[in-house]
C-alpha cells in the first residue's frame, strides 16, 4: 500500500489529486493522511471529494473516509474502464482541478471516456481557468500524443458556480516523450477574453484591449478573441487567457479572472504581465504548466524535459509524489536564469 502524508511539501489538495491519479494508474492501494493539512480549513472540500469519487468511478475503486471534511482516506483502485461518466461538484469549486485529477487516469484507458462535469466553477481563484487548459495544457499534451476535447456548456464563477463541461478523451496508447530546451522566437500571441452576462459593460472587450495594449508596449503583438457569453443566467463573471506559440514548438500561457469591484482593465493587465514574465525569461513551460506536466512525464518511457523560471511548491510536491509513487526519477538544475526539469530515461 502507498502511504502518503498529505502535510508534506505544499500540504495542499495538489497532493491528494496527484496521489489519487498515480495510485490508480499504478494499480496500487493508497492510504493518505493529513489531507490538506496546510490549508486554513483542512480536509476534503466538495471539489476534492468529487475528484476522489469521480476517479473511483473510472476504476471501480473502493474508498473509505471519502466524506466531506475527512483528513484521512483509503483508496483501492481496479482497472481503468472506458464509458460515460458524470460528476457534480455542487459549489463553485474548480472544474479544471477536478479534470487535472482524472485526466491522467483517462489517458490510460484503452477505451473512449466521456465525462460530464456539472455544478462547478470553470474560472475560479487559485486554479487554472478552463480556457487555460484548452489552449495551453491540452495542446502540449497533444504534442505527446494525447487526444482531448473539451466542450463548454456553461461557464461558472464564484460564488454560485453552475458551470458545466464535457470532457472527451480518446485512447491513443502510450504518451510520447516531450523535450523542449530551446524557446526560439515568438511566432504568435493569442488569447480568449470571455464574460458572462456582462456584455453591456463591454467587459470582454476591455479585458482584451488592456491586455493587448500592455503587451504591445513591450513589443509583443496579440490577437485576442472576445466572447460575450450568455450560458449561465445565475452567475455573472469573466476571465482571460493569453498564450504564446514559438517557432520551436513551445506554448506558454497565463490567465486572470474577474472579481466584484475589480476593473476589467486590471484583469487584462494582470494576464499580460504574467505572460510577459514568461516571454522575457524564455521559459519553455510557464510556472503553472510546469507542475501540470510532471505526472505525464512520469508516465512516459524515455527522457522528457522543459525549462521554467521558478520551482514552485506545486512543482516540488509533484516531483516528490511522482518519485514516491512511480519509478520515475527527475533531475532539476539551474541553467542561467531558468530551471531545467528533466525526467530521466530508464536505465
């Protein structure tokens, strides 16, 4: 049985999510204690609980301690199966974070998986936006051989949520190595600025304009799609994602979300400044993509590598878990102003 102390490293939900994913793929029972110990309210919140229960559906796992507020969980997975599944968070908890828990599992299925996720947040604090997954993470995983599609039925925001998406994952066999040491030159900068029931205030347009102008002052030109959404009548909100594509194949991104009392212009500038930091550093994976890629690297045979401008606590947590649960071994070294993260080839 895999034993994980959830208070280690970041002490956050990241440890729970990745431990569940890797234990399922390894086919090993998991016992995790001190769940989210380092957060103000420790234990399973609705979004974490639904992530566990959804993973369990995918492999008919047996669980003990899978209740709200639980700080200890036993999880015994079986073979991953294909088919159609549903998940319902019931709050504005992050849909992208639930997807990040189950996606590695889905990619190991030998059959097609359709997962409908309801009653959650597509764009929430302290989590990637849905459009970041669609335009940054998924295209990079596509370079590794993954075939992922995401359909947005409703955008959802804090505090009511009510978002809904459908995730399609096709079986493609083993993922391929991903090596990107050279940033190259920026070929294009793109974006998606979306607002829900805020078109009368031109929120999407203002976010996009502020981001574009900020990037242009730095010598970067962008093309940002504006979406005035009407999918969710119970909760207004907005977000923006930006990403750059280089001639060497790198995709780096950033995002920002709107909040009550936060000007749309500030949202756009935040996203632009975050992207500019990645472009100036010439990282081949942005600070958020860096931790997301580690579980997929752990599953790939052969060496994979990227360069990032920071080793965050989530990167450290994911490296620790990947090496604890799988046979993968990673090497992290400083190279100039960047850090090179390499999953070593098997000996």
